[in-house]
DNA sequence: ACAAAAGTGTTTGTTGTACACCCATGC
DNA sequence: GCATGGGTGTACAACAAACACTTTTGT
C-alpha cells in the first residue's frame, strides 16, 4: 500500500484528506465517515513511487509534483481487517493548480489546517506527524519552498512559506541575506503590482544553478 | 520483504554479506554464488522492524542493535522471479560481539570493505549506496558513533570512527572541543594501558544527558 | 500624513577552520 | 632521544542573531 500526505499552503500549511464512506454505504469498511490520507494499493507493474503518483493524480489531477518517500508503516493492527504494510510519501503542491475530485469510493475531499485536524482513520495521525517532521527537516536542508509557490515570487512570499512550514518566525533581514547569498534566486525584471505598499521585486528559482552548486559540495541550509 | 545493511568497523567501515547458493545447489534461485544483503520475508504478525531484527539475529545472534529504516525499494524488475517490495534498514554493530553463522540456505557469510565489494545480487549495490549516504547524514546529526565502539573508549577512537564513517579526515583539536562542549561524554577514572605513547583518557557516552539535552532543543552536530 | 510591507545596514557574540605546539609513554 | 598518538591554545574569518532604520507604494 501507499499513503500520500499532500501539503499545500492555503493561509497556513494544510494537508489533503478524503472522507470515507458511511456505515450504510459500505458496511464492511473500517472507520466509516472518518477522514483519511489519499492512498491505495500498489499495482503489480508499479513501483511504490508510481503508485503514490497515481493516487495523487486520481484525487487532484496533478502531475509532476514534488513527492518523497519518508517511511514505511507496518504491523498487524494498523488495519483491523488484516496486517498491512504501507509506504508513506509527502507531496508539495500548489492548491490553486489542482482539480479536486472525490472519487467513487470517497464521500468528500478537503484541506485541513494542521491545528484543526478532524479525527483521522487508521494510524494516519502518526503518519501525518512524521510527515511534518520530515518536511521541516527537509526544508532546512534543501530548497523546497519553491514547490509551494508560483514560478515568480517575492522574497516576502518565500519567507512566509518557510515560516509556515517551520512554524516559527524568521528574521527578515537575515533570511534575505542568506537566500540571496546562495545565488540560486534569479532576479526578474518584474515587480509586484497593485499592492498598497512598496511593490516587491520578483524572483524565480534557478534550478540549474542550484544543481551546479550542489555538485561542488555546496550545502543549502537555513 | 526486508533487507538489512549491517555496518561494522574492522580496520575500515565494512558491511556484512551472505553468499547465495550455487546453480547446482538451488537451480531456481537467481544470482547463484552472488553475495547479498541479509534479509527475507515479513511474517504475518510482524512489523518490518521486527522482521529486520529477526533476520539480523538469525545471521549474527545479535540483539538490541541500533537499526533504522531508511528506504523502501520496489519495482517489477528487482527480482527476476516476481515484483517485490522491500524495506531496507541499516544497523550498526560491533563485529567482535557477533557470532556469525551461515544459515542453511546460505553458503557463506562475510565482511566486505566498502572499497572492495564483490558483485552483489539484485539491486543490493543501490541499497548499500543509499545506506551509506543515510548513515553519513545521520552521523552528522545524531551521536551514533558510540554504537560502533565498546562502552569505554578514547576520543581518538571516537574520532577514528567518525572519520571512517564520513570518509574524510577531521581536525583533532576541533573534534575534541566540539564533542566535549556538548557534555554528553562522561570522563572515566581510567586510562588506556600498555600503549607505546601517551595513554588516552577513557570516556563513556551518557545517554541520559543526551536525552535530556535533546528535550531542551539541543541539536547534536559535527 | 499614514499604514504597510519592502528592503538595507550595523553591531555583537559565537563558531568553523587551520594551525602550531606541548605531553606522556614504550622502545 | 625518538617515534607515536594524546592533548591544548590561539588567531582569523565567517556567520548567526537581533535590531534599528530607510524606502516606496496606495489610500
């Protein structure tokens, strides 16, 4: 099996859950009416990565999304029906680019803020908890903030993303200095428009430069 | 399935492999006479962690060993017989405490230095490569060097372990300063004996202090 | 003029890095 | 006395952290 923790930013950091069917709709299914992570079985010809991507696509119609395996959960009691082994992934998406769609076997689909979670099915609360830990760890060591932003963004937006992931405030001056020093941001000739304050400079992430730097032993770190 | 990469230090950093049977002994088994990682199936009542521990015990008679899950490998072509999904672990042991034992279905068992590896079965070379990456990453952020040393050790031994894990030289003065500053080493009233140079002070790792420090947000780092 | 966020500069203390050097022991 | 690894001290550069300040926009 695979389970996918989908992170996106809508005001704050949120994750995507799917509502399971009621007792009447599916008498044999455990955790009726509970919210659960998107996921499912691995097909015979697939890798677990492919299965994760497929499941995500089925729910969100999103392709080419940042996704990383982080842990495999197992044990005889995870699912009351039978022992299961499930590899868990976290994915980073931009919610505005998705087309959510509750499939036949799901009643509903929705975003939940980390501080207002519903009751979750199975051990999905544990999976979510670990996903968040890993995401935070990752954010400090690899430039993944961009995955949650549009191509063009301001340093203010970028800082905000990192603050939401890490759950703590960052110093503006230091954040900018550090990020610009790395040289992986490309300054565009565009600026923000229509805001009632000084418009911000827009940047984009230069993946090529980052990849080159990585080869030379450079280590991203916040 | 589970696979276990067992690391130990014998002169340099080595890993434990098991020799598969020959074509004559087991005509239907793939990779005859190849060396392979210890591993096997997950029993119905087990977690993958328990399966990893069991497999390790069966080969080495070692219990209570540091072991960590690091990745799940999958895909239809990993095993020529059938698609398999295997969760991989790395373990840290002290080779002198083990009782190696080639089980019925294995011809031989042995330690191999990372720079003199034999031809490996399946995708075990990939698994080993990732295990080493993860081990190095871990070594920089968590005090695991002790797992490869006896209870009592000198700072020189400790530094040597880290150098072997990381594959690069470390500055003696800085290494000592940093480690002692953390306060997780307990100075013993013993010193090294019978060496033809100044005898070294012996220490032991104080896990309780480390756990307390961790709670206060302390982060081990080299 | 004011609010609001963008953007800059500076100061202070801490840490990383690279050395040079002294110490205790066996041979 | 010499070789060997243990153990210490220091100087410089780089960096983290905290904070105050200036700039540019819309209302």
